[in-house]
C-alpha cells in the first residue's frame, strides 16, 4: 500500500495562446519533474479530484461531491475525449467508506467530466485511458459552496479508504490557484445563460466553440492588460501553498469562501481539489513535498502550480 500526491493547475488556454518561451519551458520542466515522480510511484490507481465547469454537473442537481464508477470525458479545450478506465470496485469501495465516515458524497454510474479531470491525466500520463482511475468531483464553481472544512474531511476519508485498498495510489488534484476566468455565475448571468447552467448539457459543436472562443478571447485581453477580470494574486497563492506544505490543513478551516473570492478570484475555489489531495495524503501520517513549482501566468489566466508529495520516510 502506498499513497502519493500530485496537484496541478489546469487551464483551457494551454497550447492555444502561449506565454513567453521561457515561461513555457519552466512549466514543461515542472511537468517533467511531476511525470518523473509519477513514473517512480508507478500507480496502479489514480484517484483524481477535479472540478467541473457546467459540463457534467449543472444546477438541475448540483452535489458538493461525487464519486464516479463510470465516467466519460467530453474532450473540451483539446483534451482527450471518451470513457475513463474507472475501477468500479474501487469507486464503490471509496464511496462506501466516505459515506461511513459521515461525508455525504454522491455516487454516479454516468459521470461526465471535462478538461478539469482530463487535462492533468493527459499531461501526466499522455492520455485518459492509460491507468485505472476513480474520479472524484468537487464542486468548485457553482455557488453556494460548503465550507472548505468539509473538503478536508472528504479528503481525509478518501485517503483512509484509498490506503486500505492495498494499491499504489496516486492522489491527483486539478485546479486553481488564484484565478478568475470568465465562468458564468447563476446569480449574475442573463436568463439564457442561467438556463444553460441549469440544463445545458450536450451543447451543439457551434455552441461549445463559441463558449471556448469567449475564454480564449478573454485570455488574450487579460494578457494584454485590457481585461477587467481580477488580477492573479501570487502572494495569496504562495501563502496557500505554504499552508499545504506545512501539513496543518485545519488552519484553512477559518478561510471563508468570501475571502477566497475577494483575494484570489471566484475560480480560486478550485484549490478545494488541492486541499482534498493533501488531506487524503495526510490522513496516513506526515508527508513531505518532493517538488513544487509556482508561477503567475496571465496568458493562461492562471496562478499555475505543480506540487508532488509523498508520505514522509517512504
Ligand atoms: O463559459 C463557460 O461556460 C465555461 C467556461 C470555462 O469552462 C472556463 C474554464 C476555465 C478554467 O477551467 C480555469 O480553471 O481557468
Ligand atoms: Fe477550471
């Protein structure tokens, strides 16, 4: 049995509008480090904690958390499409254990995932179908959200259950850090967008392309300094990473949801996936960060981080 962790930001803009070559090279080097770490861990199961961006989870029924026993990726923003090789027995076992621990996780036999789940698998494994996975959805965009303490408890419960599987498990977190890309919000959107957030599954290719183009255009404006989207907050990002590295995750319980938005943008809630993976790893004892990378990358509207960690003394 072993647990290891990799957490990384995702961005729809990667490969579309690139930052300077030296920035891309630094990101690639960090991803190379992460890939080497993952190759060394040689996981036979990846538990991937990911948000969704109104592709699989909409306001017709929005759970806080959901474990998928079967899942399909839609292939947005150039990420891989198709069925994920979900380990159904492991998914059921994790879901049962998490429920037993008192965390009311939803369970799906038809989960749809988007780039939030597929991009880190593509980046680390070269595809979404190379290693058995269990996808764990964490709602990071659709307000209202529960407190981050619940995310920590979810992570701890998954970590304990994953350790009991007697497998080499990689805990993979996807999202964040500070960023405020143009993801619509129920309370502010015009009626036609509200309807899409409630029941807009399976848009036409044209509708999807228009949505994606809006994000790409927003990234261009953001990089050019002509956007009114909120600035990245590297200072906040570094403070957050420091807390995670230190292992005392309960400190984050006092960070209110409003403070995330005010200091680091609406989509900084995606760091819930980082909290979950660190809590999961920490559930089995103290851990050590093996590598960490951070850079604010306006071209990608992303405080971009990559962290690997494993149980101390492994
Ligand atoms: O316009 C929409 O409905 C959707 C927009 C997105 O999916 C934007 C995604 C942005 C990220 O995933 C990010 O974390 O920056
Ligand atoms: Fe995202």
